C-alpha cells in the first residue's frame, strides 16, 4: 500500500514538530525539577553547616556518597556542591522566593552575615531592580544550571545578575550568547542613549523606548572595519541582519534599508527602517560613520516626520528615530535634542576590533607558543 502521499507527509511533518516540542518541554521540566532539587539541597547544606557545625569538610563525603548512589547523574562533584551552596546563599538573601535566609543576623548591625566566599560575593539589589525580583519568582528555575553558574561567576552585583537572568528568559539565550552579552557589557549599555523621550512620548512608552536603546552599540560582525563608509557599513549590516538584530535587541522587526520616500518632487532614502512590536511603532535608524554633529538630528527628524505622514497608520504609535554615530559628545547631543519635538535617541557605536584589542594584546605570540612547547618536550 502506497502511503507516501502529500497528506501523509504533511501529517508526518506536524507529528515530528509536536514530538520536538514535547522533547523541549520535557527538557525544561527536567531542568526545573533539577534546579528545585538544587535549591532545596543548598538550603539543607547551609542549615546543617550552621546547626550541626559540620563545616565544609562533609561536602567531600557527600559527593562520594551521592556519586556512588547515582553514578548515571552528573552534578554531584564536590565543586558543584559548593556552587549549589553558593547559589542558594546568594539568592535566598534577596527574597527571590520569599523564603527566610538561613545565614545569621549580626546583632549589632542587624545585617545578614554572608557565608559566601568573598571572591564570589554578589552585592545587594537596588530599588530599581525590585520589580525584576518579583517577575523572576516563577521563572528562576527555568534557565539551565550552566547559565546560573556563568552569571554567578561573572556578575558580582545583584542588579546585574538579575538583569541577565531576566534577559536570558526573555530572549531564550544560549549559554554562548549569554557569555557574549556579559562580555559586551550589555547591563552597562542598556537604555543609555541620550534621548528626548521623556518629553516627547507619554509614559510608559517613554520608559520603554529608552530601554530599547544601548550606548554604545557593539558592531561585532566579522568583516566590519573602523574605516568603513556609511553605505558600506549599512550594506554589511544588512547582509548580516540576524546578528545585527541580536545587538539591537528583542522586538525589532527588520523592514529594510535604503527605504525610498518621495516628498514633493524629491526622493530621500532612509538608512534602515524597523518596526518595534512592543512599542507598536516604526523605528528609523540612521548610521553615521563620523562623530555626532547637530545637523544629523535635523536629517533624522525629517525622516521621522515623513514616516509618520506617509507610513504610520491609526494603530501605530509615533515613530522613533535612533541615530548611531561613530562617537558623540553627550552634552552636545543633549543640547541638540532639547528643541526637537520628534522622539529621538543618540548613541555611539563600538567596532569589534576596538572591543577585543585588549584580548588580542594578551594572546601569546607564535614564538612564545613554540618556546612553551619546547619546554614541555624537555
């Protein structure tokens, strides 16, 4: 019987997709169960170290016993048990789950006494990050354990740690992408563009618009050079749009580059046009391979007004302009934006070669590598 009909192939394709989705859900569930187990284990380790005065030495024996009982499971090394303890201590002190922290309270200062090793201690959360804490209560266990380890190792401030946990959940980052985002200082760059959003957009749209900006933008695509001209840079980014969108952030939908606008008898071209699905508005992006000049804002303001008049529909919010320059003077940018009625943000860019210059200088030379090999052979 011939069953390889188009109907069967279609059904088979749907079935495979459902199986894949089921596998993903199962993996997420397993990860959640494992992290909840780790959390409880971390709590019990801390409690027994305090109340039973077991100290740290019992972790070695615990590792041996758990590996003997569960040889097929990874994660019971003494090193990982210490990580579990550290992980619990860090986040239990900041009411992530409304649980009472186990560490002691200093009688004089009334402050929590941290038992986390000094080199790994994470600083307290600020008031600005309290909302993130609340939002994470249901999703904290959803991201993989390797992500948690990376965040613990790289983020010493609680605001920063919670930021990367939130962004990982929001964007479904792999560990390598998370590592890159930390390397590129996303926490320090997020929402830092000079803008006039606060007096050109209503709340909460003005706050959301500010948060989609970065300063500087890291242009890390292979082949980008410092001396690239605007059109060359624009074409290069268009060719590698998926990587560029990763840097722009979640919510940007690419509309196109060199978008033609006919105004009167003249034709103008927008460098890049996006639509932001969360802000429900067009975003006009102008790239400048030179330092910021006040006249750049005038040009971008014209494009924003033209998009509002010719493309914006009743369901769209006001168009936003984003100017990304090679460099900028913040004071000059602020003065320029004061009298502009269109919502515009001004940021700088940083080419990949600049970002990695320090890393490159730290790499050993060929001669040093050869010398090291000779020493090993001897």
